[in-house]
């Protein structure tokens, strides 16, 4: 079977496995207090040009989103997100379980804009209403669209103007950086906090949370522990992040995934296949006749996004750091055979 279902279906990049092997028998303190985590934290601060940032390592995206938003907000404060945001549609209400309502805004491309945020913050808000305090974005978005460096700066400036925290879920941050021309430092400059996703870009598992705003840093480890988000063998996270960040491997892996997606998007365009949104990163959403979708199921792993009309369905293809160019070509051949 060709695998285009997600970008975390494989294990880990060989460099990550080798780093874990080399350190396997080293004895260290637990809970992320070891020298490997300290080294990875310093690497991240350097890449972000943010020496004051606090860096924490957690195992997965839902875990870090839930713990971060719980720690950053008072009980009566709310999150503003595009309706398609990951915390709205893929996390089983994890954020709202802690009592923080998510105020959703319609967005055809999955992104928040300053104008949308200003409208949402127009109020009035009273003591009997939730108070929007945090703007949640993901880069890339759930639709594979990308915030450019300029869009990040504009949104960050708007959030500071409105007194709202900007939090970026960077589960696919590498893909977004490669596609949007942004750097780690752009996120540190625009956001109060953001994550660097490892699970979907070469790590066995792991997300790094970078808390830039000093006001949000105190007590976060207490919240991590309370949320069950503090890994006893925390060094496993530091070792992996250092392996992909120290020599630029993180961005090279993301660039490969994006390049395969560009080739696939070009092939789909050549076949006249419409896309739900323009292809910008490593997620592509073609709209296909239902008969073609059924034909593909026999030999391709993918996910269904939604029905478009009585005879067409939008599906999702995802390329990854390990996607082979020949698999892209085979997929396009299968699509031709399906008569699209």
C-alpha cells in the first residue's frame, strides 16, 4: 500500500535512532532535568534568538496544547480560534475540559487575520461572560495553508494591541517554515508561546514548547505535572530534538516533505483535479469523483476530509520526510487509471 495518510506513520529518522542508541545506557536525572534536555533547550533558544525563553519538552500535540492553555489562562478566560483549528476538531474537547471555552471563527482558509481578531474582541464583555485572552493558530493550518513571516508579525502586533496572547501550535512548524519563508526567530518575535513539532517531522515522538513571554513562564512545570504531561524519562525528548536541530536536519526533512507535495500538486493540476484549498505545504486536499476514491482505497492509504456533493469527495494526501518520489509518481499513475 502507498502511504499518504499522515506524516507520523513511520518511526524515526535514522539520526534520531542513532542518538537514542548512543545515549541508551547513560544514567540521567528524570523529568527533563538532564544535560541532554538542557543542551536542546539552549539550542532552541539560540535558534529563536530568544535567550529569555523557557523551553519545555512534552510527548504529543494534544498534551502540549491542553497543558499550555490551561497554564496561561484564568478559569474564566477563553480562546479564539479558526473553526477548523486542531483544538476545535481533533482533540476531543481537551482544552474545554479545563473550563476554557473556545470561541470559533469561520475561515475558509483556516487562518486567523487581524481583522477577524479585532471583530471577535469587539465586546462588550461583562463579569458574566467569558473573556477572550488567547488567540490560537496552527502553522501549518489544518488545511495545509501557511502563515508567512509577515502575517505572523501582523497578527502578533494585533494581539499586543488587543491585550491577547498569541499561541502557535507548530505541530507542522518545519513545513510551515519551509513553505512560508519564516524562521524560528519570527515565531519568538510574534508569539507569546509556540511549539516546535517533532512527532510529524522525524522524531519518534515529542513537541517542544517555547514560552517567550516571561509572564507566562512561572509555574508551568507544576501545570505539566498536574496535567500528567511530565515524562519521567524526559531525556528521550531532549536527545531527539538535539539530533534534528543541531545541524539543520529538522528543516531539511520538512523541505523534502514539501517538495514531494509540490510534485504531487503539480501532477494533480495536470490531471485537472480541483483542490479544496491551494496546496501550500505537505497536506493536499484533492476533490475526486467517488468512483476514483473507491478505486484508490485498494492500494493507497489516505484520509477522507468531507463530501463535496452527491458525486464528489474531498480526500487528504499527506507527504512526509520519508515519502519517496517514486511513490508520488505511482500515486499519480493510479489516479490516471481511475479516470480522473
